[in-house]
C-alpha cells in the first residue's frame, strides 16, 4: 500500500523551554500530518543523547530522553509552577537547541516535579512493567551522579565488575536517587504513550531508529559485558567504525565496542530480541541503523586513533535475521542499507525481505548507472529526498557540480516555476517505492543552515536544528496533500 510521511525529530519541533518536546507542538504536528495526508512520522532515536549530543550515542537502549518531557504538561498536572519553568534560561535561540543549557537545568526542574509527586502506586506499577531494564539503568545513572559523571569502567572494581554485594549496597545507599530516575522514565513513557496514541487515532504511524551499536559507557555494556568484545579488565579489544572512502581518508572511528556475535548466537540473540521488542513497543516501524554491519562490520583495534587499521569481519547475517523474524514476527523493519555496499549486503537485504532505502539526493552526482535513480527502484523500498545525515535538497542544488544539477534538471523535468526542491519531492512521491519520506527541511526548502548532522564531526551544528511554526502551515499541508493524492499515497487513495 502506497503511503508517505515526514522526517523530523521531536527535538526539532517549535515551542518553549529550549527544545521540542512531547507536548502541544507534537500533537499539533500530528494534526498537520493528518491534514497533509501523511501516514508516517519518522523520528530519530528517543533515547538520551550522549557524546556530541547525539541520539545515536545513548547511555541506554531502553530509556527515554528526559529532555523530551514536556514541562507545560507538568505545570498543568500541578507538579511544577509556571514561574519555575519560565524563569529558567533555556537558551538564546529559538532555532537551535542548546544542549549544554539543557544539561545544566533540565534535571533540576524535574527534581522539583518529583518532590511534589504523590502517585507512588502508579510509579511502582511502571517499575514492575519495565523491570527487565529499569533497575540497572536507574542504578547506573545514580552511580554516575555519585562518581561525578565518571564512566562505569573507572568506578571501583566491585561496582565495575558488578559484584553482588557491592550492587546490593549501592541500591540501598542510592535508593532515593534511583527512585528519581525511575520517575523520569515514568514521565517520559506516560507522555510518549499519550502522543503515540493520538498519532494512531489520526492514522499516523511512528517510524523510529534503532542504532546498531551502543556506547562503551552505557548501562547496556555495564550490565551485559559478556555480549561485547571486552578483555578480562572489561576494556574493548576492538571498536566500530567505517573504512576510508571518498568522504574521509581516515574513515570514521565511532569507538563503540563490537558485539560478540558468537556469544549472542548461543542464546538465540536474546539480548537483541529484548531490545527490538522494546523498540517495537515504542514505534510502529523500526529503521535498523547500519544494516550492512549485520553482513560484515569494520573492526578497528582498540586504541587506534583512526579507522585506517580496521578490517572487515563477518557478521551474523541471516542467522540474526531469522531469529528476529521467528522471535518477533509482527515487527516491521526498514533496512538502512547505506554506506559501502557489496553484493553480499544487497543479497542479505533482499533475503531479509526488509525494504531498503533509496536516497534521491545520491542519484545525480555521476552519469554512471546508479541504483538511486527512481527508474531502478523496487516496490519494496523507501524513497527519501535525503536523510538527517545528508545535505538538505536546497543545499545540494546550491553546491553540486553544474553537470550534476543539469542531469537532475533533465531527469526530473525541473522548472523554476515549480522550484527545484519541490520538483525532487514530486519525483520521490511519483516513484514506485511503497513508502516515501521527506525531511521537513526539504518541505520548507531550507538550505545548509538547517542540516541536522554532519557525520564524523563534533560541532554544535549537529542535532540542534529547530523549525518554526511554518512546519505546520495550513498552506504547506494543502500543497503536500495535493501531491500525495496525485501520486496515490493517500489512505485508500482518497
């Protein structure tokens, strides 16, 4: 069934208090999507941001980002007072997230809300419901606070190695802090459940991301070190990255510990099944980040300063895919099949049955045959004008070579009257791909100032973009609806 949607992370929504949240603007955005005939809202990971403020470097694969908790909803519930949230400095710009300011102030405001919270029965029920991960996460966060943010592998050995007596003692000592972090998650999940329910009532599905790797300093590695390539001192032996290419002569050194896929296979990939089950409860469709790493992954010796010295190591391939399909038969997935692709990766994608990604912005840089040209697309695919990791479409037209732009204009029949950006959106909508996703930056025809991420860099340009109220403009919804109808992507074609 043909359908379409919009890519915009929740942090990018307009609104008060320094960052997009799960409050009024999020519900209004669902209304916009419905008016525009869009049936999918694609977001980035909902987990806490980590190194470089990236949602792909989170301290937990299960926890929700407390920055997304809407403070006005807490005011309405009587947990906060208006002046307690209005008097706090949340940043100097409405078009950028100031993560440093959020880090300094958000938790303190939530502590005030916690001091007024009375519904312990509901919190207890939530803790029981999430008992498979929440106790370790809350203890991890409480210990991070005790040790002034030091990573778990620098804690005293008894806690680093999770000796039972030390863990028990820490739970007793930090009981109040542990309870507070459980409360944060209670708020997050309560607000997310309400937003997702509203999306469903309005015919909108949520597409969410699952990063393939987790950071070394995470509750996941600390609580399950046996699943990672660590030595007897719990130090990584090899880390993740990607090889040198045309964009980076040193490759990209991500630094995440690699999985012990052999150990995971021994118990039927149970760690992954738990993780993906949880993702399936948050989202309607899961986009599997770095799908090619399931066929083969770039393994870099720990301690190397670039990714040059890495090598390809075979991944779990169809053994993993079959375990997921058998264990979670209703889980819908999209394969993020970008990057260095070999025939083996393409075969794994096709054998999995998961739709791959077709990025229209990749199609015109060469006159050589490209699988990103729409006439080559299979129906079982997702067409994007671009992603959060790419230039905006307007930026591409402003910076691409004259030959590439000429090729794009010829192929897509672009005109000044329609506009080049909307001509590319039209081409994506017209493709045979069952699903078409357009980043909000492209719908607004924004340039490089609105790019979401520059892979391999650490700057305050990454992850900080926020939209203004134009992202919900009724005229924009009307224009998008008309195009969606024209190319048969409305529900029941209406």
